[in-house]
């Protein structure tokens, strides 16, 4: 199981075939960030923090050019 302490803003994650990044809850109130246990129980994983996303930047914003 991944460590809760590692699950913070900017952490890269994988769940249900989708990659993503944990974002600031103040900007994204519907985020599942606060649901750590549910995330892990559903099979969510922290991924290599050097992973390069195709469509989003490391902060979760959409890339200007793909």
C-alpha cells in the first residue's frame, strides 16, 4: 500500500486505467484527494513521479501544445 504522506498536491497517480495528478482542493473541490482510503481500496496507485503526461502538465493543467 502506498503511504498517505506521499499523497499530496502534485503527486502523480493511476486509477482505473487513467493517469492523473493530485490537485489543490481549493481549486478542485470535487477531487477525490481527501479520500485516500477509498483511492487505495479501489486500486489506486502512486506512480513514478518522473512520469511524463501526454496531455497535462505536472500541476494538472492542460498542456498548450501536444
